[in-house]
């Protein structure tokens, strides 16, 4: 057993060395820049308990019965425009006081969602190329010809590639903890602020892990590294598109309720949609996280079983 664990460590370290390359480091730098910039932009706003100066009915867009993150932001922006026009009429300047719920919505939709997508995209790129790269370069045969069980090889390659996502997850957690406690602590309970930052960390970790297992399975079934990465990226883009559709659903005009319900069910196939729901609704958090964990474990076990039965050509 010790020899097997030693072999697992060898495979893990070898894959880890490959993952931390220039392209991965550039991903860290670019993400850190935009993530910090977004956090600063949100923290620099003035927050209060200001109520919207205008209702959905007054806007006249047929959104009276609609609700959702983008609807709330839309109402706030419309109210700000009305307040600004009134201030200009009296010779003053508009004062921007953002409601706390709008600030938290922007926090979830931008820096948090940006972190989840970036960590998932990095996990997909690295895990999708893992086995496919070895197969394309004809080195997978030597690896599988060793006494090491294929399950240990699969897990070593998987966790070696997935570990590159950890710095992004820690940055997302640290940034969330800082923003929530620095900016929103006067408006929400301190314990809840700390709990929300932990929920953000868990959502980012679980979703990245799920996409990593999908990408690893693709890598197992694909003989070309570029094709494997492209397939994984297309799945990631499709899931992102479903989540954008979920955000836009409340604002779609002239849609029958039955059609909206069907579209809403389809958008729930995206892990990103489940993430936003889990962060918005605390009571749904455990259910949606457990769903993603269950699917990820099944995909990981299935990928190991497929890899164990494959014929590896020299």
C-alpha cells in the first residue's frame, strides 16, 4: 500500500509541475487584477437603507410582477436617474446611495461569479489536457505499464491538475471576507458576513471540482489534447449561457408562464445557476451543494472505471 501511495505522489507531483506554467501564472495575474478592481469598486460605494424612488409599474415595461437580481438593479438604476434629474433641476448634484441588497447582489454577480467561472475554466483546461496530453505524446503507455494501479494514476493526474485552482479559491474567499466585513458589516450581522464568505468558498470549490471531473472524463475519452480542451470549454460556455438566460428570464417580455417555467427548469441544469441560487437563498444552499458533490463523485468514479478498462496503445 505504501508503494502505491508513493506512486500516487509521484504522478501527482509530476502533474503539479506541469500545471504551474506561464499560462497558469498569467491566469492568476489577470484574475487578481480584475477581481481586486471589482472589489474596490463595490467597497467604494456609499450604502444605506434608501428605497427606490420609482416602481416597476411606473417604468411601464410590463415588469410589475417580476423579480430577480437584474430586475432589482434595473429598478435602482432607474430610481437613480430620476433622482439625478430632480437634483439637476434644482441646481444640485445627485447623491449616489446604494441599497445594501443591491451591493450584495453586485458582489455575487461580479467578483464572486467571476471567481467561480475563472476557477472552473482553469480546472477544465488543466484536467482536460491531463490524460489526453499523455496519450497524444505516447507517454501514457509507459505510465500505465508500471505496477501502479490505474485508479491511483487517474487520481494522481486529476488532483495534480485540480490543485492549481486552489490559489484562486483562496483569493475569492479572502476577498469576500474582506469586503463583507469592511463594507457590509454595519448592515448585516458579523456572523452572517463570515458565514457568507465561507459559503462563497464552498460554492467556488465544489463547482470547480464538478467541472474538473467532467473535463477529466473528456480527457479519458479523447486522444488529442486540443480537442479535449475545446470540448471542455464548450461545455463550460454552454453552462454559462444557461445562467445568463436564467438572469434574463424575469425581463423577457410577452412570455407565457408555462414557457418561462420550462426555460427556468432548463437553466437549472447549469451548476452556475445552482451557485447563484445557493448564494441568494440560504435555505437552498445545502441541497444545491450536495447535488453538485454527488454528480462530481459519480463522474470521478465513472472516469476511473473507464480509464481502468481502456486499451492503451504504445
